[in-house]
């Protein structure tokens, strides 16, 4: 399996991003992540697209995949219920360049001892 190279998003990376239109868009998304309280921000190439991810102190992650026709958002929220049980909500959506949602999926998982036991999927948007 090929390892995906990630770069921490810092001031030097922000200056390097200014050279390309994709990099300028990554800088805008990183600024939004910082404003929402995400502090561990990384960017990477994925196929021919760029991706930026952040993690907040509560352990939730948010990722943006930038494409030519828009961008995709994936949010993972994990809520502990008991010592060995937790629930995870995964929200994936595809949006156009103006930020309007085209379609999306909500996935709810019940996890016991790090094993997924129950999954419910709720679809929304034009495709479904």
C-alpha cells in the first residue's frame, strides 16, 4: 500500500500554497478550520485532487477534498456512551463551488470495544 504524504499546515506551507489557485483555496479552507477550533491541520494530494484535514481537541475530524467542480466535506464525530461503547456519526456531503449541498450521506455507527456492531445510513440529495 502506498503511503500518502501529509504536510503540516504552517506558515511556510501557507506561503508555498500562494503560488497556485488550488493552494489559495486550501489556504481559505485552512483558515475556516482554524476559526472553527481545529488545530491539527494537514494537507495532502489525493489522486489529482488536494485534501485538507483538521482535528479539534474533542477528537472530531473534518476533511475537505477539493475538486474542479466543487468540494466534498467529511465530518467524523465520536461520542463516548460508556467505557467500552461509543457512537460515531460520519457526515459526507458534496457541495458546488458556492457551498450549496448537492447530495450527502449520514452514517451512524455503534462501536463496542472498537468493533462496529450497528450501522444506519441516511441518504439525502439529488442522487437518492
